[in-house]
C-alpha cells in the first residue's frame, strides 16, 4: 500500500473559522474609545474606511473605526452593487484603472467569496436606436477583447457573441423586432452594505475598535499636530487620542473636512445615482441587461436580485442635502421610459417596490459631464498629519485602503507590510459557493449573506424555532436574522435592520414599513430597550419610508 502524506489545515483559513460568533458589545466598544489611545483613528464607516480599519488591524496597529450613522449608511449601501473593471473607463482611455480594477475584482471574489458573485452583463445589438449602432458592433467586440485581456480572463470565461434567440433566452421581454444579436461578458456584484459591514466586523475580529452612531465633531491638535478626535455618541461626548487620523467620509467632505484652518478643501463633486426596484416577473432577466434610453446619450442597466429587478442609471451633479438623497419622480420616469422602450413590458410607477439614491464622491472641479470624470481616488496628508482619502470606486476599495494606511504609516514613522491581498473576510474562509447555493433553500439564502458563519444564525433557530419565519411575507429574511444582527452586527434600530442588515427597504419599501413594529419588538427584547424608544424607532422608520415614497411619486 502506498502511504500518502497527511495534509495539514491551511493556517490562514483555519484562523478565520471559529466555534463562536464575534460578539460586538456596544458598551465595551464605547469604553475602549473613552480616553483610549490609538495609533490610527479612521472617521467614516463606508467601504473605504472599513477596509482601511481591517488593513491597519492586520498590520498590528491599534485602530478605531468611527461612523456617525451606521456602517454603509451613505454611498456604500446605495451603489450599483457592481464589482467590475468598467468598460466605459476603456472608452475614456483609462486602461490602467480597468486593469487594476479587474485584479481587485478577483481578490474580492476570493477573499469575500460568499458576498461577491459572478454576474453576466448583456449588451444587445439592435438594428436601430440601440446602445451603439450595429455598424459599431465589431468595434465594440474589440473593446470586449481589450477588457478580457486587461483582466476579464481572471474570471475563467471570456466574452461571447450571442444570437438573437440566445439574447432572448437571457431576457425574454426584449423587443424582438429590432434585436439582431448581442454580447455577453462577465463581471461581479455584491450586496454593498453587507460587504462593508463584514469588513468592519473583520477589522474588529483582528482587534480594531469599531462603533456606529459615533459622530466625530472635531479633530484635535497639539503643538500643531493631529492628536485625536472628539466623538458624540448618544448623549455622551468622548475623547480619544491617536498619532494619525484618517478622514474617509466620501462626499461628506464637501461639508466637513476636519482639516486645519490653513488647508484648502479638496474639490469634491457629489454625483447622484439612482436605482428603482420592480418585480422580477416584469423583466425576467437572468443577468445585467444594458438598455438604451431614447433621446439621451446615456445607458440604463437592469439587474436581477432575488425576486426583483433593479434599474439604475449613471451620475448627475448633486448639490442638495447629503443626508437626504432620494430618487425623484423625474428620475423614476426616465428609468421606466428606458425600460418600456427596450422591453415588451407593462410597468408603471405603482409597480415600483423601492428606490435608492446615493452620491459618488468625484474628485473634480465643477464643469463638464460627471460621466466623463475619471474614477481615480486621491489621498493627501496635511502638514499637521491629517490623512484624507476620497474618490475611487467600490471595486478598488482594498487598494485605496492599502495606500491610505501606507500614508498614515509615514505619519507614524512606521513601515509595516500590507496583508489584505489574501486576507479572508469573516465567513469566506472555506466557503464553497457552488455547493451551498446549488439547491437553493435556506442554506443558500444564509450562505450568500453570512458564508460559513451561517451556522451561528441556524444556532439561534435551533434555540428558538419560533424565529424561523420571515419578517416580511415573500422575502427570505428571517426573524432569527434580526436577533443575530442585534447580537453580533451592531444593529441599533429598525432602519439598520431594514435598510442594511437586510435589503427589505429597497425591494419592498411599503411592506417593510408594515413589518417595522414586529422588528421593533424583537429589538426591544434583544437589546433591552424601553418601549418608548422602540415606538420612536418605528415611527421614524415609517416617516422615512413615507418621505421616500412621496418624493418618488412626485407628491412632495
């Protein structure tokens, strides 16, 4: 008999798989902040700030991540949810960004494989009034070859030319009379809010202090150098010291930079993007479909997500309140008009299930079209040691974080190696997406949200089988997930649950408002909150959704 050597568990994978869930106690995090001394404090709990916190923690620094509202409550929960290189960046001549984005896409596909899934993109070729003229189809295929060679090949499958019938097999509602053929290429997508939350939790797993509901009101200085921050959380004011402070607040840099008096503010240009959700049965697409919008030099995309399809469009300049960005009636009509012109569908404003509006932080002066602004990021270090990062895109957040911590290291006088290129996020180590989602069901639903940590949600179900029911009929989110979110994901209120721990607000806004009271009851018991506070949370959430709906329907 031939004796084969015994294989050992992989240390990097084994280290990330534990026998109990990470328990983030809010009071404990606050106590660590109050008077705490850190190497680095990061202001802003979006995807860039969260990845920076994870990076710094992995390098062995004492780091704190602070977010005024909730992790991903701003731009990082309101993106297109695409993890991609960006075809249009090739059209802009920005091939280095595309090449690097595709490399980062594959790192996310490995390091967060439960949250980032492969997604086909379909471009139809129409006889007229298409995304591009049919005479340009050969040129577009050259663009796709460039995309594949720049890094699209890393997904293991190259672009394809489709016949008319093949296009219809992916989206049977396409108007067939003008349809000639199509192209299919491959990128990826993620639930942006859960990705950001998981980054923050992974940072905490590696030793970071993380806190939502923690507004930084001042960056403090001593002897002309940054030395900490002042924080408001609830009714308390905290002070924490740090040798380096990073501002990663995205578009909110427009209103507050934390910089010293002698420092010029960066050119922040908020660019608004919107999405609306409609029943999937109206569209019946199995991939992201790009459609033309008649009379406009723009495209719209339609992506399937569960039993909904969400329609989105590109950015427009935005000068309004950054804490109240919504899809308007005009923007919704624009998207529905585009869908009806390309597809044989009967979809009306009353069919829209939910909407989101968010702002991308472009680094550019006023003037020109936002579509033409390059999506590069900018990192700067002020003379007093304040580090600021802004711009970029969801796909390149890991690299942005790496460069940001590199900049902070220079302030600290340190030089430690970045370790995030191959670092798993919680739930990713040992996760087999193909096996978990193959037959659907509860395992598939939980797997795509929690990865290998799904067992901890089912532990709650085993303890209390009564929690094995949906918070909203027709959606897969369970009451047990509300308990898990409050216990292990720092969910504080009804909106945290509906808008980001689940995506119920986007895919079923009105139904989520009806379910708010039940979610409030679950939170009241788990977090030991007074009934008066829960009543206020429920009323606030219902007011928020009513406000969102009124703007969408043009009632305001």
